[in-house]
C-alpha cells in the first residue's frame, strides 16, 4: 500500500446523507437536501443531490480500501455529471438573470476536479482525493443555490467554498498562498453578515480571526503545509462546522 493511500485512509468518512439533527461533517449534502424540499428547479436539483450522494459513497469506498468499487462509482458520477452539466448550461444560457453568471465557472471547475479524481483513481494515487471531493460537493451545492435563487444558502456556500477550496492545495505551497492571498473568505463573510442578526455575528468574527491565524501559520519555505498550518486549519474548520450546525438547527436555510 503506498504512503499517499495510507494518509488518505485516515481522513474523515464522507457521509451519504445528513439528518438535520445529526452532527455536520466537513462534507455533506444538507444544503441540497433542503433545496429539494422547496425548489424552483426541483428536477435538476434532485439530480445534483443524487450525484453528490454518489460522490460521498465514493469516499466511503476509499475509506474501506475498495478502490475498484470507487473507480466504478466515480465513472458513473462522471456520466451523470456530464448529462446534468449539459442541462445546467442550457438552463443558464436561457436565463438573463445576471445572478447566474458564476455558474459557468463553477461547472468548469467541477468537471475539471472530477476528471482529476478519475485520473488519480486510475493511477492508484489517493493524494488529497477526499479534499477534492469535498470542494466538488460544495461547488455543486452552490450551483443549485444559484439556480434556485436561494441567497442565504448561496452566500453561506461562498464561505464554505472559500474554506474547502484551500484543502486540495495543502501540498502546493505556491498555489495555496495565492488562494489565501485572494482573501475569498473575508469577502464571503462580509457578504453573509447582513443576513444575520447582530447577536449572531460572533461566529463570523471567529472565522475571520482563525483564517488570519491559519494564514500566518501557512507561511514558510517548505512546499507542503506545515503541521502548525494543519493544526490552525483544523481549528478554522471546526469553527465553521459548528457554525453550520447552529444555522441548520434553527432552520436558517429553510427560507431563501
């Protein structure tokens, strides 16, 4: 067993589904589950939920060392995604809503990352596959929030993506520092803040503060993120997960 696979095997298990009362993990389909309950684009949103659940199942196969099953299911994911992405492209091209503008870029990134995972699976390279899959699920959820005009969810998922999009580059210092320097998280929290009561903004302040700590800890000359950087990121991630759980518990996203 190669070293990268052993490292990937200890990462958190990706969940197939999430009940509202269950603990929120780093990667889940809770947003898409909410959207399918009351959705403007219910049919296509249901398809994106099914794709994300298959992506999560792929992660479970990887954690169980069932690489053959992971390869088979990921090929199915890619086939499903190709069809759904075509429908989404058609939908956005027919809609004059300027709010749809981020969709094309998200679709390209999703297709790129799914292709990267396929190449890694085919070559038995498990390096950071879970992290790529996490960011992919967030991007798919964000696309669904955009086409359903769900502003609360959309702005929150911008925060989630700003955090999760860093993880696939923990082994690439140059790209990681570029992403950190673009400051997506601070911008996303600033846009989400007006949707909260003044008494609820402390969690956002903590996210911003812990991102600054992670930024400071992620420097250095080594190409890979240092143990201190990993520890700082884990604190940031834990704060985010706690915040997400709090919002879900009080059904914050049940209305747009």
